């Protein structure tokens, strides 16, 4: 069984899929006249501004935070460290470049999700790529939407439930000696407490939790970078040398030689898994926002790529590279902990573990929201309590079981979300471009947005 899953995972996430992700982002950037790149500063200001927090029900800001909850996770710490260990410092540069391409992808998938969303009788707004595919692409789109929704609903158990619970259990067990069972019970209990409040409870919790945990990690990581400030210029030089040098050079874990292609492959792969631009998942959260302009929400959610990859992943990557611990042979969370310990001493392990626990819990909530919305699309809203209960049980079980098959199934589900979503974005690229150009005209005219 594992052999079959490994073969499917390698096939679905091979170089062709990663090239499709990057290619779609670059194509959308060109098709839209670079509007996502040109409007990134405005998008960041708007996402953080007071206006984005207003609205009946979910505001634009809370929709962004819910989407970020699902993307800001263990990949921002352990995932970045793994990419550096395998692909060398140059992997971080390619991670950033993949994020630039992902800006247009994230903008397009969230814009379309808002445009084609549905408003339920109770006033709740629901949407996502599955609604876009069914409404805009006819019968083939209905099949694509069903595949996407099934993969999202099933993948949430792995990516958002079991994997995150296991990561928290391992981190707290290594740093504080907390038993895995106790971690599982605590994570499941907290998740259940939030889910009992319904979708609104998830959105409200994410709106409060995500900014706090992001600032906490940014401050801790910034302290590590400042503590190793004398090594920062050399670290930056090694990043760009590793990213674009055609000759293999030492740079990976234990001083192993790393080629530019390895740096590119690991950087792009981890960038895609970090910000999830292309999977379409962020569109599910974006559709819940009380906003009249699809383009406006597309831009606001696009800012999430900047916060996730260009800010938080860079903090981890630069902290590791400047601390000089990359050649010690550690990997994943252990490598990040070693970097933090160079400045913060024994407290570094605890701070990384606490950050990882917060990131993982936010991912649990963000993915549950996305999963239940996809499940509701397939089965109706009456069965959502059963889905939530099953998800809580997955969080409980994930802390103690081995996750080899779960990791592979989660990757496969992500790919089955990504492929139909990217095809939909390419087919509807002209519609996205028209929406963004029309919105640009409104902005230039000075009319209220």
C-alpha cells in the first residue's frame, strides 16, 4: 500500500506539476499586466487597514486570517529548515521567487471564488473553486468541482488534523517532556471548543490568533537574526550564489554539495506547500468575506502570500543561514531549534516549540473550515456536525500514530485540488484580467471601493 501511495505522490508532485504551478502564476501575471505585483503595496496596506475589519459577519480581514491560519503552519519552520538542509541556502531564494509567481495565482483564485459564491438562506456566504468550476465551466466543471471538493474535504483530515497534531506532540515532547497522548487530548479539546461555536467561531478565533502568533515568531526570529547580524551579508551572498550558480557547491546539511537545480526544486516545492497558492483552498475562506468587490478581496488575500512566505519563511531561512548551523547535519525542527539556540540559548528550543504549536493549531482550525465547506458542497449542511466530530477524532489520533501513509495521502489530496484549480484559472484568465482592469479603473477614478 505504501509503495503505491509513494508512486502516486511522486507522479502527482513531480517536476511537471511544480512547473505548472509556477507557469500558471507567471502566465496570470503577464495576462493581468502585472497588476498583482504593481498593487502589492496597496494590498498590504488595505489588508492591515481599519476598513478591512468592517463588515456584517466575516470581514475581509477575518477571511484573510482564516486563509492564513491554514497556510501559516509547521512548513514555515520545519518545512523551510528541511528545504535549506536539502537544497542549501539557495533554496530560500527560489522559495521567494515562487511566492512572487504565487501572488497572481492567489489573487485570481480568491477573486473568482468571491465572484461565484453563493449566499445561503441564513445569510452565510459559501464559495471556493468548486463553485467557480460548476458555474463557469458547465458539466466538465461540475466533475472538476466534485474532485476538488472531495480532495479538500478528505485532505483536511491529514494536512490539517493528524499531521499538525503529530507535529505539536513531537515538539512539546522534545522540549518540555509532554506525553503525546496529553497533547492529543488538549489539541482535540481546544479544537472541539472552537468548533462548537460553528463556522463563525473558527473565523473569530483565527482572526485573533494568527496576528498574535505571527508577531511572536517574527520577534523571536528577528532577535536571532540581529544576534548574528555580522553573518547576515555572507548568508545573503551564499543564498544568491547557491540559487544561481551552475556549479555544485557546499551548502546543504553536513556541508554536502548542492546544485542550482536542487536548490530550485526544493525552494519551489516548499514555497508552494507553504503559501498554497494554486491549491485554491484560500478561495474557500475568501468567499466568506462581506465585500462587494471580488477584485478587492482577491488583492487582500493575495497579501497572505507576502506575509506567509516573504516574511515568515524568510525569518526562518535567514535565522538558520546566519546562525552557521546549517552544516551541522540537523534537519527540520531540530535545525530551526539549533539556529534559535545560538542567540537565545536553552530558551530557543522552547520558543520554537511554542511557535510551532501555535502555528499548527491555527492550521488545524483553518483546514477544518476549508474541509467542512468542501464537505458541505458535496453533501449539504446537515451532516457538518458529523464531519466536525470526525475531524476532532483525527486530531486526537494524530498525536500518537505513525503518519507515513497519512503524509502521502495528504500530498495526493493537495495535488487533486491543485490540478483542477490551475486548469480553471487558466481557462478563466481573461475574466480575471477584466475584473482587475475594471477595479484598477475604479481606483484611479478615486471612487469609493
